[in-house]
């Protein structure tokens, strides 16, 4: 959970909420086919628990030096240019989360795990 204070009081945001925001922003970008597991361990745990959240499917949101940091593992379409696609993803995620929460996004790491035909 991410907790912070503003002039109105204390606000608590769950990791599920933040990962959902990041996932919806990334999924709306051209060239993104889906999300991939960060590791074989994550894939195995997903199969065992049946947990259907984005956090278990390759998106991790955490605090780093007072700012949000996001790690995202994606699958992209064959034939799209990687650099502009990743730039679009990072811009969209940063804008969406900062606009929705008021928190500063300091780091967005996008890992391309595979390419879909």
C-alpha cells in the first residue's frame, strides 16, 4: 500500500489500484498486445493461486526515493517500432497515474518479454 498525506488528510492507495491504472494506460497504447510474467516463479504462483490481478501478471508498483516506480513486462505486436512504442507507454502511464493520484512517477521500466505475430 502507498500512503501519503495532503492538506485534506491521509490517503492510502492499494497496489492493485495503481497496477490497474498502469495496465489500462499501457493497454491503450498502439502495439501493446498484453502483459507477461516477470519470472517463471510468478507464472507458477499465478497458476496455483489463480490470482487474476495485474500485479501477478508482470506489473509491479512501489515507492522509491519518495516517488512511484513501475516495472512492467509486456508483449508487443510484430512489426511495431520499439522505441516510440515504449516512449508512448511511459508517457501515458506517467500522465495517467499523476493525473489520477497526484503522486509523482519517478521511474517506469518497460521490459519487452516477447513479440506476438
